[in-house]
């Protein structure tokens, strides 16, 4: 990472790169018993609204004391050290209001994405310019090591001496000084890890999930995710493994905010394993995932599979503005039964930028109410639901014991989990060599299969907005016992053939 990022990404930002499809939006149909029909009325009025809608002002950070966590970070840093933090500024885009305006004006998905990125960058650049003189002063005095301006959320990442924290807290544009959080440092379970144990031998032939989901028939029909980009925020990607080496986008496909590696790498195999369940190329005669025609981009957010709020913010900013995938795999979380809102701004920005986020329900079952966020977040535009949350099934059609169950820890009336996908002893890459495979389990693996299905849907209907992709995946799932929605399997096992058929029938309401 550069020691100083004064210009940040703003002068590099190009709105017209990496738009593979002529996206278009439409109102979403109702999810049976849960959703209302959202109408799209009026004439097509593309372009930036007269004013960018802003979220309510939370007031200045000076009205509140610094988090006591900084005392711990300062002790860890020692007399000569720096602490890492995020400056949350007061002016923030009201993303739900912006999306509602885009729907009313019948913007296409491409127009909506362009407008969203422009609005986020504009608000960030304007208010961050007011904070920059202070940061430059601190930099010149040796009180600041470096800073990085972000856009998906109006934030500035800083590496600062503890004695200078009060100076940034008192700046009138600063709403909060957020201390670095790291899962390993806090002695918490590594977020989103798959289940670890001695793997049995790999059975011959395709992954059992390929057969269970009927994928070969779709592949033979040319439906394999081609033309769609899947992104991942995780422990990295083994860029030399046969399943993934030739599957990345040609350029701008990798970002490492931790070590600055120019080549894709995986600090543990986790990210590679999740991604292979989405789009892994055949290896040693084994077909590995849902959409082997899709391409990938990745940012190393979870160093050694541990959540870090600073690294996640840096990685998410790159993914949304530079990576610009169509689908995002999030196989991590914040522990069972916890409604942790810290990732809400990222999830909202992903969806507003036309990216379908898919998250792991968690591996803390079989008890009820063991779900995790961000999978369990609620209140997203337009229906108040959350992102796609995924449980895990074994080859016999049974929900695996560790798969987290509902009710939803954030809002019991909102269904959780949404759907189920293969997640027990599926073949995936491992670190033993460029063709090595092992068997892995957990809801992390299930995320990959669902992300691949989202890519198939977007291959067939590239104009489809995020919430319609989510609706189709939920509504076409095959019910699992007991009858109807349940807190273990949600709406049931994903059904790629039914989902693709529904996507073929879909037509945008706005012309």
C-alpha cells in the first residue's frame, strides 16, 4: 500500500470501463406473501438527479468521546507506533433514496450504476477536500503515516499516531473515528470459515453438486455464466491453480490492500475454494462449480481468513469502483446470533452499483437463531429484505448440522436463510499444487454455487436489476422437507433450470 494516497482514486476513476452489458432496470414482482409490487411510473428520464439525496446528518464526532478501543490499539502500537482507523464523514449518500429515485425515473441498470458511482464519488470528493488540509498538516508533522480516500462510503482510512486522534475527532466534517477491528486480534472465530477436518478421498467424476443441480444440461445449452464477472472479497485467490488461473478477467482483476502483491494469491485456500464452487474450471476430470464460463475479479479483504474492517473497506472500494463485477461472493460473517450493522453501507453500495451480493448463513447450527450478519441484514431497498443468505446441504439432500438456522437475528419476521446449496464435502482447490484438490464443507462453499447461479441468470437477462435476480433465486428454489419455508433450508434448494427459465421469461417493465 502506498504510504500516502493524496490523490486517491478520484483522478483514475473512469465511469465507462467494464460495462459488458446494456443493463436495464424494471420494477420487481412480489415475493409471495412477503413483497409488494413496486411500480415504475412516469417517462424515462435518465441522468443525474438535480441533487444527490443525503442521509440524515449524525452530527460531529466532537460531540462524542473516542472509542475506548483506541486505548488498546495505542498500547499495541507502543511509543513509536501508529494506529489504523476510518474517518466516517458527516455527508453520506442516502443510497435507498437514490435507488428509489432511479426506479421512479426508470433508469437502466447501467445508468443506475453510473449514476450511483458518480454520486458516491462526488459527495466523497467534495467533503474529503475539506478534511485534507488537516491530514496534510499531520502528515508533514510526522503524526500521520498515510491516508487513503474511499468512495463507496464517505470515509478516509488513516494510519495515525494516537496523540493526534483528538485533532481529527474535532474536525467539523468528521462524524466518527472508527478504530481498526481485527477478528484475530479480538480472539474471535475467523469469519466465514469452512469446516475443517480430515478430508476423505475425492470421488471420481464431477462434483456431486453438478449432478444434483442439473448443471450439465444447462452447460450444453450454452448457459454457463459466460460474459458475466463474479467478484469475491475473501482471503485471496490462488492465481496459478488450474481451476482459476485462466478464469480471471483480462485486466484489473486483482487488488491486495494488505501486502500490495501484484499477482493473485490466497493467504489460506478459503477464497479459492469458494470461488471454485462458483466458476472453477474442470480439474483432474472434475467439474467443480456452477458457472464455469464466468470470469472473476478479487480483492484480498480477509487476510488469513480474518475479518478486518479497514482491509474490508479498502477492498470493497476497489471492487465496487475498479473491479465492477456483476456478482459478489461474501463467505464470511460476524459470529452467531449477532446483528452487526458494520457492513450495511457496503452491502447497500454493492446493490446500488448493480452487483448481486451473496452471503453465507453461517456455520453455527443446528440450534435456532444462529445466523450471522451480513447475511442476516434487513431493510434493504426495495422490499426491506436482506441480501441472499445461503444454507448448506449434503449429497443426500439434508441440511448439514453446522448450517446456521433462523429466526433472523436482525429481524425475526424477515425470512432467514433464503436458499440452500451444496456445502458438504465438495471438491475444491487446495494449496498442494496447481492441480491439487480436497473436499471442503460449510456454508462458505454454498455461497459459490448460488453466486454462479446469479451469473447464469445475468447471462440470460443481463438487464435484470439486483432485486429481481434475488427474487428469482428465492422463488424458483425447490422446497425441502418440512413443507414450505423453514428456518433451516429457507425457500429450499436452488434450481438452476427453473431460475434460468424464469430469467428467459423476464422482460423489463421500463422501455
